């Protein structure tokens, strides 16, 4: 079980029931649970969509697309059944937030799926949880069963005449499945290979029916928006970046952990105040601000607000909320190698630029870090990454390319320091020592 | 081919969740593997038949997912994360330590069949790094000393 942390600057919305025993349905009901869905049942679908649009809620999986807008793309009339699919395949390195939501507040995800279903006119929803999170699958299966037992799910929910079924589903180890079209393939019992778009899932999704796919944290925020109102939620964050989000602070920090902070919170304060600063008297070298696929920021670039637009303006992405902090003992070449090793392992092999590009990058960076690099390798690494960018069915190719390009661009000197058979300058500096005493 | 009653109950219920039978495949493979240790030819044939698929279609899916295996593993599969967040906090040292203590490498199994070792990608424990999973159980904020204690616990449990 993952341990909880707290900081006075936290604004607890999604995490307000963490540690409160809310996996128990009666406890969840005491803590305002299933109030929002009853309010939603009395609202028109268009009003629900507008409420979520006006709240400024944007996809917490990483892309940051307006959730209300996404819902509005689902056609009103459809010959095929419509579906809502909750993406709980959390696997972007640096990200460990959905785990806490499932562990402490599974009913909020169910309630979010219910409200999304009402908004788009779906009568079936699925909650997909990655295979590694078995204990959370157990929690979710029980939560769903309890909701059925109370009559909150199934036929005629809350006596409204609306039928709604929600099911859990499990993965079996694949990062790629976190991509929405691969997620649908996996749920259909296939290899998780992405689909070409258009058509988009909102029009042709699961089993050919219109499908809304939202991240678990996004859906967990929805009941709070319906109860508290769009205006309240929007005001918690910055313009066009409504609400709060769970930031997973990881890496070289004194107090790593998952903290719920308002959108637009300062990255600098996140590192030095919330995260307790850099341990062992070391100094900050760089930050990966939103999961391993987001371009690295230098120590002098951290004076920014952590919302989608501000981080984009700084040349990176807010991504999935995984803030990975690197101190000055970290070898960037090694860090780039480990990042690309992951994408090479997880590339599904469907698109050639990604399959071949990640493999070449891994081979080149492995040789390079081992001290057998030549000068032209540096440009070649950049060139390989650049040639994956925007050339694949799904964003995995981009996810591998973007950080690699940033590492070369921002730390060229460090790459050069590895040339001509020189050993990695960081191997002796104690970088390999565990931080934890 | 016999699975546990719990497996059968879950399986028949899951079939009612989807418009196509094969949709139940991925989670079913994992639950089957938990009972049989690995996805043997017999398990594959059985599940293929139950879900109206060919054995080849099932194998195609198995080879995609990293948790699924057709080769037996040890009773306890030690999965060490060395991805970025764990790497920064000593994940590689934990992996080396496990290799040394268990006397096996990546995807190896000890002679007595008690332990397997695997270097894995991000397991979603970044804020509690370095972390591992033994089968489905998380062990977090590890040091080599803590790692020894964890291995000892499982050794005891496994030889009881």
C-alpha cells in the first residue's frame, strides 16, 4: 500500500477522501458519495456537458484536451451502443496517481463514469486497470458489486428509469495500451496496436460504437464539479486550466509523494517547498515535468506555473503529472538511455519509424554511454528522434522522440564529455548510490 | 483442464460483460496463468476453444503482454523496476543485489524453483522508489538491507 503525504498548500478535491475508508460504500455515502450522480440524473445531457466544459477540466492522462469538448463529440443518435471507457492503465514513468484514487476512492471513479455515461447517453461503461495493479482490481470489483447491491447500477438506477452497467477490465502489462485506441483493442481481446484516426473513438470506438475515453483522475474529478459547480472548480486553477491535479513528485527529493495542488502551482515551490528540496546537499540539475515523455527542463527553467499552457510555453508538457527531479550527480546520457530503453521495450512495432527509431536510439545510446561514442553520434541521435516525431499512428513515437531531442539540445556538452573513450564522468561521483539511507 | 471455482465464476460472469467473447481474453489469460504458473499448450488450447479463437490468435495476444508467459517462473517472481524514478533512487543497485543474492539473472529462476527475477518497466510506484513487485505485492522505499529482509520473508513463506 502506497503511503500518503500532505502539505499545507494542498487543495484536496480528488484526494479529499484519501485515508477516510471510502472504499466502503457506506462510508463513501457519508462523505457525499453518489450525490453528484443523483444531481446529474436531474440535469439535461447538454447541461452536464456544458458544466464540465465550463469547469476547465482537461484530460489528466497527459494530452490535456477539454473533457467537456471530448464528450460533446459523441453523436446524440447512434445505431450502435455508446460506451464510456475509463483509462486506468497508468504506466507513464513518473506517474503513480491513479493508483491512489483506485486504492482510496474507487467509488469516485465509478460515479465519474456514471455521470459521463449520462452526459453522452451511454448505458455501458468499462473501468480498465493495468494488470500490475491486481490489488486495485480487487478493490474495484468489490466497489462495483456494492454499487449494484445498492441499486446504483443496473436497471433503473436510483429509480430514474435509466439503465447503466459498469464493468471492470484488466490488462496484462503493456504501456502502449494506455493510448486510447490501443486501449480499445486490448479491451476487445487483441494485441494493443493503435488504430488510425479519423474516425475518432467518439464516433467509432469500442466494437464500432461511439466511445468516450477518459483518464481515471479526470473521471474522479467529475462528481466534484457537478456538486461544487463549474465556476468553483475553474477558479481553483488558472484560466483554461480548471481545478487541481495530483502531482507525483519523484526522484531526488527529500519528500517525494503524491500531492494535490491547484493547477498553475509554481514548479519551483513544488520542488523546494512541497517536495522538501534536493537531498544530501546536492543541487538541482533538471526536471522532467510531466512523465518520461515530456521534454526536460533545466534548473534555470523551473520558475513556471504548472498548468498545461504555461508548461507548453516553456517548451515542455504538463503531461501526466509525474514530476521527476534530477540532482547534479545524474548523468543525462544515462538518463536518456534509460528513457529510450523503456520506449524501445514498449513500442508495439506497428509503425516502422517508432519500431526502428527506438531500437537504433537504444543501440546508439548504449554504445555512447559505454564510452564508444563518436562526435557524429550526437547529431545522429537527434536526427533519429526527429524522424520519429509526428510519423506514427499513436503518440508513442513522439513520446520517445521529444525527451531525446531535448536531452541532446539542452545537454550537448554532457554528451561531448562522453566522447573519445572517456568513462562516464558521473560514475565516480556517487550518482549510483541509493538516496534512501 | 480444471481451474478453480473462483476462476470459473469470474470467467462466466465476464462473458456477460462484453458483446464479443474474445473481449474477456486478456484478463482471463492472466488469471489462468496465476493458477497454472504459465500459459502451457493445454491452457492455450482450452481458452482458445472457450473463446472461439484459434490457438494462434491466443498466442499472438500472449506475446504482446509482458506479464504473460508461456515458460514457467519461480513461485515468487521478483520484478525490479529500474525505470527513471527508481533508477534515480537506487533501482539498479536493488537489481544487482537481487542478482547476487539469488544467483540468477534477468528472467532467470533459482534451482529450487522458489524465485524468478525480472527487470521490469515502470510499475507505478515512482513516489515510493525504489520499488519492486513480488508477484502482485508491492515493496517500496527499498534499500539493500530492506531487500534482504523481504527476500528472507518469502524464503520462509515458500519453504514452510
